[in-house]
C-alpha cells in the first residue's frame, strides 16, 4: 500500500472520528506548550536555551486546562476561544510566566475563523489580536518591541487568515459538489422525460395500429354476419379480409413492440416501419372494406425522413379510420400528398354525413389527439375541422427538417 493510500485512509478515519482527532491535536498542543515553557529565547548570547527555566505549577495547570478545552473546539468554538484567551491574559498579566497558553489561543482562533463567516472572523480576529498584543506589550517583562510580543500579534493574525482561507476553500468545494449533484439530477430528469416521450410515441403507434385494423375487422365481420345465410361467397370474402387485416395488425404490432427490444434479444424484427411507400396497400385495405378512396400524389416518390414518413402514414391511416367509423356507409374519401418546398402536406377529405340514430360509443378523441401530438412533435401544423357543405377535412403540414413546434389550428371533430 502506497503512502498516498495510507494518508487517504488516515484522513478518512480521522474525518469519521472528529473527537478523537481533536483529542490528539490537544495532546500535541500541550506538548508544544510544555516544550515552549522550558525554552528561554534570550538564555544566552548565542541564542535560546532549553531547561534554564521551569514553569510553575499554576502555569502547568493553565496549559493543561487550555489543552483540554481544545477538545471541545468544534462544538463550542467561541467558548473555547474566550476561555483560552482568558488564560493567555492571566499569563501575560500575572506572574506565571513562562506558560505559553497563547498557542492554544491560536488553535481556537483558527477554529472560529474556519467555521464562521468572514465579517465575524474579522471582528473576532482583530479583537483577539489587539487585546493579546496590547497586554503583552504593556505588561510583559520585555520591551514592547520584543519579538515575543510581535509574535503574539503575528501568530493570531495568521491563525485568523488560515481559518478564513480553509472556510473559503470548503465553501468552494461544497459549491462545486452541489453543482455536480444538480447537474446529475438534471440529467436524470432529462432521461426520465425522454423515456416518457418515447412511451407516449409508442402508445400512439399502438393506438393507430390497433384502431385502424380493429375498425376494418369490425366492418368486415359485420358484413360477413349480415350475408352469411343469403350470400355465403361474399361472407367468405369478408372473412378473408378479416384474416388479412388481423394478420397485418399482428405484423405492425410486432414491428412496433420490436422497437423496445434490446440488442441481443431473440427474434428482433428487421422489417422497416410503415411509411408512404406502403400507402397504396393501406388504401387498398380500406377499399376492400367498402370505403372508396382516391389518391393524388405530387411528391414524386421523394424519400422523407423516417420520423416524417411514419407520421404521414399514421395520419392517413387514422384519418381514413375515422371516416370509415363516423362518415356513414356512402362516404367517399380523397387523400393527397403534396411536397411544397421544405414541407410535405397530407390532406384527407371526405364527403360523408354521420348516420342518424344512436350516437356511436365515444372514443375519447384519441385518434385526432394522437395525430396532433405527432405533428406538434415534428414542428408541424395539424388542421382538423368539418368542411363547408358537409364532410370533414384533415390536413397536416410536416417540415422535412426539425423545426419549432407550433400550435395546431382547429380542434378535434
């Protein structure tokens, strides 16, 4: 294990047990104070000496009390600073020297500065520096300009500055961590939003597939039941259309649900999604169901983007399904696909009149709502409204390139 790993483990362990760290720090400060009390900076002409002076019993008690107080420096920083400062004043004003309790004041002042704001650090730091420095200069046994007196001022000032620097760095690191966590939450919310949008798109596809083919199956099954006894050949033809429509529904459901498969899943479909290339087959299915449909195309077989191609196919499918369900048995439909500049216009017209009698069961308007959501998601415009003189008109203008979504024009029928 490297030294870096050992230092990291030691730091983490001390961070998890702050009281043990403060107790160890208090022990180190006590050793430093006792060693300083035996040191005389002016012991000889050649420099300081060690052991020429000995602290008094009261001085040892003051140093021990200051060290014990430092154990509580995190819980009661201001109280510890006041207590150690009072002991330092007793040392400077009394006859207990040498007892360098000021070392404890330096640690306590650093703790206050690292755990409060900058204005408080300035006020408390200046007050502590001034009181201790003036006491040392005015009442100390050495001249006011002695290095010991200036050292009191310098060490307390550096303690306040170091504590403020640590507090600023800690606040900076916390701000960076908070921004990172906020960015992570934003990414998660964006991922959830995209998942919800994808689920809505797949739900629209499933609705379009099921609604279209079930409507055709319902019509053909009704025809078969009506002519079963008198015209069995026509009933067999209707049942064949039912089988074909159900097979197509299963195929499209398999393709749509296959989009949810992960890579490596078995039996992943390879069929392309429906598009305008399959429009003739779609209209043929409606014609077999008894709905005359005419087609006019001026797009020249232009290859549309996949999302636009699928949306155009689904819009035609849903609009014709609504015609077959709501426009009456004698309705006729017209479908046009026109390429205009950077847009493609899909229009479905019918001349039908709703059948008299009991109103059909409400469908909730999900068909036109799904079309509107598709068009809006691509940045296009959907118009769906009754025609003057009878019938209904559905028109979708889809951009060939992604654009800004605009509000659709008319409401659902």
